[in-house]
């Protein structure tokens, strides 16, 4: 049965050899920003030709409308830059739509619908804006999904409206196939909300508040949760107070402080009707969660679409369930070592209790949803709360919630900070300075100053050691293991690193482990952390050097980039195959989402950065984004690669010549393919093809 898919996969995978490096790193070009009167006239002439080639009434009326509006602009003695550019883009949109339709047969779908539908890759470097059509998509009435058992997998389609439609609804059917039924409830359909963000949006987390640009980002059930004002280039968020709903400005500068516990915001639990405007594309996002017990094979279903109460067409949905589940990710360099998926976060009981004014039940509901969302996106090893004797209750409550949501507590990261309060570091540096002064001038006064600072430093260190002992004993007893990571100072200076050496050695001697952010300077330390989160581009040279210091040494990376860019393909690459094939042990980036003053306002930070986040918090849940879906796909890529390496290892161990040859071919391909220039969807398909071939050979012996 698996072979029925292989012909299609094989044809697609031949494209691996010709994919441009730009596909993986930049968005496809949108219609140009340059225009001229002569250029507009030429576009109108081209549109007139296409008008004579279509017998589709809705399309013909749309093209005539665009042409007539363009002629009105051309009839003006002076064309403003804004009007010229808008007209150029509208004509480009119409010309592409007409040309794409002309490629279809006369009996093609959507002939009498108020829109045309494109299937488009959900994880794409292309920025899908209202005035563009998919450069990487195709007109169709079919969607296809390939998924392992138990996997979340996405598909998307773009509606290109030929006329205004005030209400469009979608009805998703069950999926039926050879092995049974996948219920419609396994399919979540959302609309991709395009809104205004800072001028560097899509590719960067650095700020440019001098302008606001449209970007697709939010995955909503209710598109009216956000209102977009194109005149002021800003957004408003609906807050549902008990006394009635209000829209609040979330683009103001400086940003107004916003507490989601006090300002109740929630999305609809299911998709509400959407509105279409003529000539303004709208992307829809489908996420399928294949049940773990689903039988392998082909399934079919449909998405029926109704426009203003009238049936407007149907999308056939074809799903191929692969005959296996995906393993948890392992490292590329050692298939027996776990690859940890981590994120900095602020989803902690202690801080949320303050925001919720002590409402523990509400905080539990909120954080359980946060943790479940993290688990659903493969981030199973987020750091726990920082332990202190005074906060034992909130510490244990958070770990219980994390475990309930399916997150892993083994290893447990972020147990407690290894270092004492910062003023002890000041005493340490003060002591070093006083010691140098005394050695240069050994007076009683200088000795007293030196000894005083020494005593203060040592007292602080000894107090911290006692606190670490207590934390180690309590936490190891609570979680039932000693695989505990204690944090070093974040992005430490060299003097701070030297200050921490004693504490790190102390933790090593206890059998605990140390984690720290840092740079390649950490390679020079006498006492090294066990787990280094190194800034910047992941490379094998860095990984190999760090691993050479011992089998207990793990390396991860952050800030390449931080969270913030909306581009889902970028998030997929950097958290997925790029890091994996660099021989890293984890991805650990900053941050899931930040708190105050207002995570919903991209101007909140008011310095060199935009907001850092992959999701947006509501009162009890989260709003997912296309970047967050890209993150999940990146980790799933690693899981597919892990599956490939596992079945290849089994084939080699069998000693059977045909299986060994196929396994070596697969592993050579995986090593030689350039994950940094190859389209990630095609790379995934080739992994599926190799896994399928190896499994088929296994069953024939």
C-alpha cells in the first residue's frame, strides 16, 4: 500500500536537485513596487486580451471591474504614487488570476463561484498578503496531506474573491478510508489574520517603529477578534468585558499596559463565518491531528463552502496516513541521544498568580493550556520554575501542571540558579581589587578592607551552597531522579564566569549539572558547564569542539534568530534541520511569549527589538501563529530524520545485502543533502520515501 504514494513522492523529490537556495531563505517576490503610466496602459491592454478568452461570468465581471478602475486612474491628468502603485498591484493580481484560470480545463472548478481557490504550502517563505496570489500554489479543488500516525500536519488554501461576500462558511466532513474513519473533529480550520507589525516584520526581531507593514501571522477562529485599520496602519483588539465588548488600540506608541487576566480576550472555539472583499486574497489554515490508532492508508473527505447562503463549491481532502508513528527526536550524531526541544518562557505559576491577583484556579486553567500547547508543538523540555524554600507550593504546582500536560520532567532544566545574589559578585570583584591594593600597599587599613570583602564574599557563597544543597535534595526527591540542571548567569561576562567556577565545580561534585548561555569563550573555561546554549549560527565546528570536552557536554543555540519573525519557513529551518545536522543536542530559543507591557502591541519594547513571541496569550488560552506552526514542522522534520536513521540502523544490523545497500543510500543522501538551500517540504518527502523503501524491504524478508 505504501508504494501507491511513492510515484508522486519520487517525482516531487527529483526537484531536490534543482531547488534554488533562495527558496529556503527568502520570500518569493511580490508584484513590483515600480509603475509608470505606460506600464499601467500595457497591463490594461493585456487584461483586455484575457477578457476575450474567458467564458466564466464571475471572473469576467471581476476582470472588467479591475480594468474599469484602472482606466479611471489612467484618465486622470495626475496619478498619485499611491494610486499608481495600487492600480499596478490590482492589475498584476487580475492578470495572474486570469492566466492561472486559463490553464485549467473548461470543466474546471469554481466556474460559478464568487472566488477562486488556490492550494498553497502552509509553511512557505512567501508572504501571503491580500494583494497577492500564491506564487508557489496552484488553482485546485483538492487538498492533500501526508502524515504519520499521531502527528499534527497542516494544509492551506487561499481564496481569491471575485466579488464581495459578507459570509463564507466551511463544513468539514469525516475522512473515510480503507482502515476506517478519521472524525471531522480531528481537523481544525482557521483563518490566517494579516495585520500590521513593525517595519522589519517577517524576517527580523530587530525593531523599526518608523513604519508599520502588513504581515500574515495569527491563526484565528474569529477573524473579528482583531480589527485592522489601513488608514492609520494599526490594529485594535476586542476585549470582551462582562458589560460588553470593546476594541482597544494595540498599535499605540508608547504601548498601553495590558493584563490579559484583567482585559478578557478569547478567540472563538470554532471557526466563525469569514468575510471576503473583491480582489483581496484570504488564506485558510487546516491542521489535522491524525489519531495515533488510525490505520495506515488513504482517506478522503471534503470541505463544503457556502457563500452568503449559497453553495459555492467543495474542496476534496485527501489524506495519506503513513504506517508508523514518529519517534521523539534524537541527535544527528548519535541516534541514541535525545534531542531536546526547549523554549524560554514566562508561563510560571508564581508570576501568573500576581497577574491574576491570586486566582489559582484561573492560573491553573491558563497554564495547563499553555503547557498542552507546548507539548502539541514538540516543546517537551521547557525549564521548570526556579526553586526556593519560600515558593515550594508554587514550584510543585507548576511541575504537576507540566507533567499533567505531557511535558517531561526528566531531565528537569532550570531547577535553581547556581550563583548567589549579584551583590555577592560585587563583593567578589571588590575583594579582588582590595587584594591588589593590599599587595601593592600592605597597610592594616588595606588588609581590613580586603578581609571584610573576603568574608562577605565567602559568607554569600557558603549561604548559596546551603541553598543549593536544600534545593537538590528536595527537587530530586520530588521528581524521583537526579538528572537536574541548575542555571548559570545569563550571558555572563568573563569575570562573572570566573566568579561562578567554584559553584559549578560544587554542583558537579554533587552529581548535578549546570546550564549556561554564552559564546565560544566558554570553551576556555577550566570548569565548564554541562549544557552550553551558544549564541548565533549553529555549526558542526562549534558542536564538535564542545563535545570533545566530554560525553556529558551538550550544546544548543539561540538568537539565530530569536522568536519574533513571522516567517514560518525561517522558524522551521532554524529550529529544525539546520540545528539538527549541525550536531547540536537541542534547540533552546528566547522566548515562547513575553509579558508586559503589552505582548499584543509590536511597539511594546520601544528599543532596538520587536516583541519576542511565537504565540499570543488570551485570558485562558493562546492564539497560535504561522511561525509557531513552522517551529512544530521543523521539529517534526527532525523526528522524520530520526525515524529514517533508526530504520536504516535496523537494516544495516540485519546484514541483508539489499537492506544494507538501501540504508547506506539513505544515510549518504541525508548527509549530503544541503538542508540550508533545499525546500523543506521536498526534504521531508525524500525522507518519507527512504523510510518507506526501507520498511518495504523489511517486510519482504
